[in-house]
C-alpha cells in the first residue's frame, strides 16, 4: 500500500506568500485613493443635480466645497472643477493624477476622471 503525500512544499508556500503579500500591499495603498475618488464623484454629481439655473460658477464651486468639507476630500479643490452648461443642465467634470508611493523608488500613478454626467 502506497501512501501518497499531498500538500505544499516550503518553496511553493514562500512563493505564494510573497505574491499574496504584494497584492495585499497594493490593495492597502490604492484603496484609500479609490474611496476618495468615489466621494469626489458623488460630490460633483450631487452639486450638479442641486444646481439652480441662476447659479454662477463661483456659487457652484462653493456648493462643492461644502460637500468636500463634509466628505473630508482634499485631492480636488473647488478651483479644479470644470463647470459647463449643456442646455439648461450644469455639468461638472474633474480630472487629476494621484501618485501612490509603493516601495523605494517605485510608485503607482493613477489618472482619475469624473463627470456629473456619468461618463
């Protein structure tokens, strides 16, 4: 009767442990930036939906500043917003880059773009 052993060798365990650790590091570093992006997107969408037709660009930026203060977002300031009108609808869009240091000289650059139209 032969006993067949199954399992993971020490080298295999170390290999997969390094892979899992690298993925976990990436997720831990990127998640706060992604969460902040979705807060910013929610803020510009709410600002555009609540904008009245007689509001100026400065009024719209001040309204967004209130959302940004409540959500504690700092990557996008009201001056970074691009405010336009399409017909009678206010459209707010923003684009920015976020550099996330990983380790040593390596960093991750993410290009975020959001619009109140959902594009």
